C-alpha cells in the first residue's frame, strides 16, 4: 500500500469546483512532483486535504492507512501534528517573526509529543539541513537570515517531529539557481535517509527533473498527464506538457538570433554603493564594489549572480532609484548626475521594471492611471487626449486589449501585471530598461512569453536592456553579453555563449552548473 494515495479528489471554494478528478500516489522514500502553470490547482491539491486552505476536498485521500476525507477538523490537526510536515513558498511569512529560530524549532519538535529537546539537539537539526554556525542561529530571528537560510530553517522545522509525509509547496521558487539546486539535493538526502514520502509542488520543471520519481502535470484544475518523470519529459503525450517543457530555459538549446548592437550608450566606471551597518554596529557594508560595465544601443546585458551578490543594488543605482557612493555613470559619453538633478528628458530615458509585478503596481489605481503616470510627470506638455492615446498604444504594444484600462492590479494574473508594468516603463519612449528579476516570479509559460515580448520590443524600438537575474539559462534567450557578480564585485564578463562555454570564475561555474 502507498504511503499517501489520492483517488478522484475534487476541491471546491464557495460552491465552485476548482479542482476535479485528481489521482496520485506518493511512496515512502520517493518524490511525486506536481507541475503546472500558476492557477492550475497544484497548491490546492496538496494543501486542502490537510485543512490548510479555505477550500474543501472530497474523494478518497488515504495517508498511512488513515482516511483523511472522512476525518473531522480535530482529527486532521492530529494528522498534521504526527504524520506530516510542510514547507511553504515564502519562509519569511511562514515563520513566526517574533520567535527565535530555536523557539520555533523547539515547538516543531514537541508537536508530536516529544520531550523538550536540548540546545545541542536543536543545533544538530540545523546542522543537518546545512546551516553553518548552528548554535548562533538558534538565537536569531527570521528577518536576520537570508532567503536560503530561512528555507533551511523551515525544512528543519518541517522534519523535526519525524513525519512520514513531507509536502513542499514551491520550496525553491524564491531562491536563486545555486540555492535551488542545494535545497533540492537536501530534500533528496532527507527522504532517502528517513524514508520520507515527498509531495512536491513546482512550476519549475528544471528543479523537478533529476529529483522526482513520478510527475503529475496539471492544467486548469485537472491532471492532464502523469508518469515516471524521465519518461514523461522525454516523451510527453500532451501538448500542454510539451509547451511546459519548451518554455523551460535550458543551456543546451540552440542560441537565439539577436540583433547587432550600436554605439556605446551607458558606461559605469568603478561604481560603488555603501550602506551603514544596521543597529549599533559601526562601519559600512560594501554592497557594490568598483563595478564597471558597458552597454550599447540595442544591446541586452545580463547581470547575473546569487542572492545578495549586489546585482539589484547596482541596477537601482544605474536607474537612479538607489544611491551611488562613488564612481561615475556615463550616458553617451557624458557624466550622469544623481537622479534629483537630472532633467525630465534624462529621467525618462532609463525606466525600471521590478520583480514582483503585482506589488510594483498601486493596488487602488486602475491600469489606465498606472500606465499614464510617467507621462504626467515626464511629459506634462502633452494634453490628456494625447496621454490617453499613448496609454492605449502602450497596452497594444504589450499585447493587452483596451478593456484592461479599467481593471485594478488585484484582477490581473502575474503575467498580465508584468505586461502592465512594462507598458508603464515604455510609454515615455526610454532608451534603456532596467529589468530586476522581471520573470523570476512567473511560471515558465508566462516567463517565456515575457521574454519574447521584451525581445520584440527591443527589435522594434532599439531598446537597450539591463536584465538582472539569477537564472543564466533564461538570460541566454535574450542577452548578448553577461556580467557575473559575487559579493558586490563583477568577477567575469563576456559574450553570453563564450562565458557559458568556458566559464572562468568559480561563481560563474556554480551558476552554470545549477542551471
């Protein structure tokens, strides 16, 4: 008998059926992965049977011989406490902010009735998930840890009571490529060592491949394909699965055909950004160290690196929305002043696009107000009628219909919200877009569409792109050249394909291996 078996499960929210006819199994010591685009019902399928969503589940759901479908809320809480562990997508919001790591780990350990663990026992649990300075971490609060460290703490808490089933809901989507690979290897080790069954939710096919045993593909609340992961990826039967595979960037795919860059547009010379250390600590944090890059007209430059490498700080400095401590930024041969001293015409030439598309849009504004905002500030000489016409043209440029004008961000999907953000960025006719992780929050299908959109806009308008990302495989689809950052410094630059074929610096080699 399987450790966990679902047969013909349906999920309803307020009387509306969202997921139907889902069947899958999870064996002890093995991993079953559910993949699909955002909104396909993956998370509802995994979390609803355990009472962790506002939905209700019906059908047959058997965990370790216990019928979850007929259990009452008290029994389901007992099942969560004894038999299951959960890893969520956003560890910062899933961990209790006012409790130390040690307090949260102690609570997790004791939830199945175990006695109070010693400090050394707790430190041992942290060391097992790869955290250095484990004893020190026990006294820290979640906000003092990096994203990868917080995710390891959550994994330690999820397995502290030795569950039989581990449910991981997008456990790596918020992490850079190197950390994603490390977390997946850690999950492999834990399920093999402890005989855990792992139910993994992901929209990242690259993270699943090589780690899962069984693959379940979902679309619009239904399972469209299932089978052994290697067979399903090598010979997908369904068109939807083939599209998911094709949308996943791979370094082995043929290089794209990109246009030829023009004259030099932007140059930074020994650019540095320092921040004061927080709290009572004296001194400075050197976030960016002597960064020098070149960017030509119509060229795409990928700025890649792990979390905390300084790439976003450098991008914000170039865009004029972040500080510059020393060094210079040159625009077509002239020194660029700080943003407050730039002319309106100069300010419109560099426009940013941010990582979280919904969070970057004012939630109370309609799309029309969001997109027109740059014109109100940068082109006050134009009439309202001209503004309105330019808004409609910008939406058309990003493949959105006019009926989006009256919608608010909460009614948009992630891909639609990012298209609105791009429309806002291009409406003032800039020459450079600074794209800070513009596709990392999107599923592969939507991310591929946004990359295609950016490539088209670049070809049509001669835009230059500074594409900040931790995913070098995605950057390869769009970018002519790459600059690799580590600990605030640029450690390697070159033509994209040359760097991929012959990476010189260990940081570059690690990023490529993880991709």
